[in-house]
C-alpha cells in the first residue's frame, strides 16, 4: 500500500511515512471510537430508567435532527 514517490533528485521515498502514518492510525481509532457508542446507547437509556417509548422518541428525534443537518449542509 505504501507506494513510492519520486523526488526531484530521482530518489524514491515511501508515500506513507512518519507523521502521516500516525495521523492515519489516530483517525482510524477516532472513527472506531465514535461509532462504538451507538449499539450501547439504548442500554444506557434503559439504565437511566427510560421507557421503550422514550427510547424510541430519543432515536426518532436524533435521526430527525441529523437528517435536517444533512439537508442544511448538503451531505
């Protein structure tokens, strides 16, 4: 995956190196962490003694709000 990049002097350097690899790894971890809470959110809401209707209302409102943001920001 790490292809070489030719420089002006003709030497080849790896495309993915040093800080770029660190940044790539950090972004992968951030995306995994950002998506880990979603499956556990209903259990957390039940722990807060939310009823099934309240859990459903929470997810309905959160999807409505995120859907409106998608329309506003054209995603």
